[in-house]
DNA sequence: AGCACGCCGACT
DNA sequence: GTCGGCGTGCTC
C-alpha cells in the first residue's frame, strides 16, 4: 500500500502529494487524514496523508517512518476542504491542512544529540567545554534546542563536535501534545477475594481496610483523587493495596475541563414570540429532508436571535446531527457560552482563545471523537471535525473577524457554505446589521431570508441623538464630552443607572506630538505613529512591537511642550474623573484585560453595579446585556469613516447600530448619544434612525457605481521589500503579466504604495484585481502567482495574495 | 524551507 | 595548497 503525503514544506515547489510506501506494521493506523512522519531528502518531516493507493507510479518510494496519532486528526471531508481552500485562497495544501488542527499538533522539530566513541573519550582543556561534554554524557540523548539554551557557546561546540565526529545528531519529529492523564483505580480480584484479603490485613492497616471496604461496596473503577478525597486517606494506603496486587492502578487520558467547578443553570425557556415562531418554522423546512439551506436572519438588536439559535440547534441534535456556532471572538463571553452550556450541558465543546493550548486540544478531541454535539467558538471553530453536521450558525455574520488575516486568508462564511453543501446542512447567517454581501444575496433570492423587526417584549429601540462636535467647538466646548452627553451622564449618575461609553481605537489612538515644532513620534521601522502606553510610560508600534521610552523633551527641537494627543481609553478615564468627581469607571482595553479571566471579572463587576461607566473599545460593542444600562455614549462615531477603505461607511453603520443596541434592553428605556463631525453622513443618519434598509439602498448604489463587492470581487496583492526601486520594478512587471493573463471583464488597479507604506523596514506596494464572478479568474491569477515564486526566491520580494480582502491596508 | 553539491577568493 | 563563501537544485 502507498500513501500520498503532503509534507511540511509550504512552498510552491513541494506543494503536492508525495508517494510513500506504508510498512506492514503501520498499515492498520494509516488513513486519509493521518499525521505521519516521513523522510524527505536528508530530512525527516511531518506530513498529512491525503490519499491511499495500491500502486505508485514513482520508482523509488521511501517508507513512512511513523504515524503520529492513534486516530487520524483529520476526516476525509477536512482533507477535501483543505484542497478547496488552497485553491480558493491560493495557499499551499499543507498550510490549509495545518490550519485545521489545533496548534499542539503542529510539528515541532528538534534534534537529539548522542556522543560517539570519540566524544566519550574527548577531554577538553576548557573547564566549561568539559562540563558541556559531561552534560551530554550524563543525559544523552540531549535535545538540541535544550542544550542551546543551557550553554552560551553550545552552537560553536556542537559545530566543532560534529566536524570532529565526537557527536552524532538524529532528527526527531514530534508534537507539542501533553495529554493530561488521570489515575484510575480498579479492583484486581473478585469481591470475595477482596473480602478475604480484608480479614487478613494487620490490625494497624486501618486505612487500607477502609479503602478495601469501599471497593467491596462499590466494585468498580474510580479516579484516584476522587477516592482519596472521598475517604480522606492518603495515597500511601492505596499504594499498599496496589503492591499486594489487590488493586490496579492505570493511567488513562483525561480531559482538562476548562469549565470544571462551574455549574450552568439552564435558561428558562420563554414562549416564543410570533416572529420567532415564524422564523423557526421557516428554517426547519430545510431540515426535513436535509438539504443545503443557507439563510440570512436579519433581527434587530434585542429581537431574540439567540432563542432561535437554541431551538434550531436542539432540533438538529434531536435529528442525531451536530451543530457549530461561530461568534466573533470578542463576544465569546461567559454570558453567551452559559446560555448554550445551560441548554446542552456536556454536549458542548467551547473553543476559546483564552484557553491554553492543551485545553483547546482537549475540546477539539471531544469533537473529533463525537463526544459532543455542539462546537462553539470563533472563526477557526468552522473546522470542527464533526462527521454529521446539520447546522452552522454565524452570529454577527457581518463581523470582519470572520476573515483570517494570515494565510490561509479564508472567510468563515465561505467555509460554512462549503461545509453546508457537503453535509446538506442549514447555514444561518445572523445579524442586526447584515453585511452588504449577505443582504444582497438574500434580496436576489439566492439565500433564504428571515426577519425579526421587533424587540422581545416590544421594547422600543433606544432614542438616538446625534451631536455635532463642530458646533460644540464653536460654542467653546473643547472637552471630549458634548453638552448633551454631559447632561445625560449627570442625569444617570443621579438616578443610579449605568452608562456604556464607547471609544473606537482604530484611527484614533494616542500619538505623541510636539506643540512647538509639530514633531510626531513615528516608528523607525514602519510608517505609522507610535502609540503612547501610560501603564509603563512607553511608546509602542502596533505593527512591529517596537518600543521606546516616553520622551521628556522633543527629540527634534528640544522643547518640553511634547504632549499626548488623541483620545485613548486611559485619557477618557482621566477626563471622566475630572468632570464627574467620584465617578466609578470600569475600563476595558488591552491593558486591563490582558490576564486570564480579567475580561470576565470586569464585566461581572459592572453587572454587580461596582461601576457607573463601562468604558471600552470594540470589545464592549456586542453581545453584552446589562439591565441597568440606559445610556450609551459614542465619543467619536465617525472615527472609522475616514479610513481609506470602501467598507468604511458599512463599518460605521454597523458599529453605531451595535453599540446603540446595548441600551434599554430591559424595562428601562434607553438613550444613545452619538458624537460626530459628520452629522449628515448617511451611515450616521440611518444608524440613528435604526433604518437598515435605507442604509442598504444608499450603500449598494455606491458599490454598484464603484465596482465594489457584492457586484465585483476583489483580490489584493501586496509586495514588500527594503529596496524601493526593486519593489517598483518587480511589482510593475507582475502587474503587466497579470493584465496579460486575466480574462476580459477582470481588470487590475495599481501598483501603488500601500496605505501603510512601510512595515518592519519593508516598503509595501499593492495592486488589486476587480472581477465579476468568473470562474476563470482565480486559476489565471494562481498561475501568475506560482510563476512569481522564482522571482521571489531570486529577489527576496514578499508577495501576499488576499482573495476577498476585508481590509485594504 | 533546508540541505547538499559545486565552483571561485583569502588565508595557514 | 585548503577553508569557506553562498548560487542552484532537489526532495516520493
């Protein structure tokens, strides 16, 4: 038997399966989807089996060395899906395969070091080199990476040792898996024999008798820690019985349960509203018999979409099928998870970025083994390896975070469509502010459309006031809080109601400027201003991580009038304290939510009324639901509007609508105040009137006129290199080649300098293809991109290809 | 991507 | 004379 293996060399040359012979001993463990280690040239690599065959065309096949998992980590569907992704998003097959398994299964390569006879005999005149050799002698084999850390001169000594043949090196392929094991105790003999043994124990062996008596009453296996705490005995007692051969100790794989010790109360099942019922009945149509049933669920904030999800999910599980719920990372809050855990309990696996790698792996294995029926997680949970998938939900489907911003640059919505078709599953795209793409699809009748226009309990949508900050300035108000916002804050403080205050970070972060000469602190490696971080008095670059100390005087002119501009959350917090003495602010941003569980804790504090204001960035824009919040302030509603991106208006509308939706979700009426310098912009106007439809009509007109999605599709190419003339030359040559290759109807813009013209000392140029949905375009581009690989090798120019880009930078 | 092979300059 | 620079080519 032969296996087609895609190996861990993710470049164009090797981006294809290689044939390997399967040795008889491994044959029972090799499947499509298995992870194996194989010899590749002089090296030993990890690879994935993508096919099996009785024969091979290849003359000299080599043998698979090892199978790395007992069960294959990927299903056949995943292997198929990886192929599709690699074609659609122009990445290598291996990259696509690898992105579907948890990080711990990504290969780690290391080398083992052994001493040769010459090495054994070697005596160094240097005492520390002598110590180095003794270290190897005592512990061999020693891992290469470990010894490099232990000895400062390891590299030189290893190099010399190899040359002089004192050491021998062997490469190993492993993974980062550390499976948690638990110790299980079970009786080794019959109950009668246990009873007999109990009588024979010495009188002083009281503890051992207690343990035996447990097993006599409950004849069966029990985890050791459980037994110890149950009986209040030490493991000494257990050990004695194991030694006597009465009990058996075995290590079994256990799962780390990130939710252990927490209980989930099932949410009371409210009777459905009429509109919820209509939607549920409609979606269920797609389940009997199962067909691919894509639909858009447009429901205003607070209309009860989650209830619909829960119900459809329950029916899916009743059919014996599985479900995936995708949510944006930032709304993957305990609140959200608890509702599903409450309903489906241990049938739910949650994939969370805050979980440790090991915990993620455990959750993933539960899915792979079919031990759970529901997977909840952010983008990558779309790859949950279920085998009988009946339902995929993308909540907040308009969210940009569903697009992965590294290779493979897939969109979870597209993958949902692929998997939905494969499994004849229901795919629900849910949002209060659907993406232009999805709403357009629905309007054209290409996907089913459901709507929920009313909030549960007929609560009115909050009243929105748009405040013109230019007028505020004219009236002499130079603070970041307008008069109406000030009044409303005071009003809530008096009534003891809570406030959510939203500040968009993007395009509005703190930068440092000298008021004497106008100097702005820039990153020396990227064309971007540095951001001030008050917590450790540093300036940081958000792109490359460059950090420097806060300047006391202007490095250009020596002036002391160097000030922090812009409005970061920290600054807002200070200002709040200044204008509203005694106000209790809970600030949520990267600085305050860094630690594990901090995010959760802050929200809990706010819920318990330990703060008057919840102040934050994007992360507070969605999913949160606090009964006592009656005011939402948006400090700079238009901060997104001026970004060089065709989705700026759409993003602004979505953000303002989502943030506004945080107010008045319960008995108390809500109010939203939007501060802006663009009062008349349609995205702000329609958002303030909760008028999605009108916004859509206006925006789709713009998209049509300017050949943007959903009418045209985009592919963005970014070139990066230190050398600008070379960059220009090569990118122009590439563009010319593309123009010659793409079919008529598709056209190319650029190349031009990228909006961020330099990152990590590399200058950036970009060009963009626009095309109507023509199946010939992507293969044509792929061909040019593959041919470019030689150029890349020669010149060192980096090229990234982003199909369906979400961000234009 | 690595790692080998292979063909030309600066040293013991 | 050799050591070592990194260009080119291959990996079932």
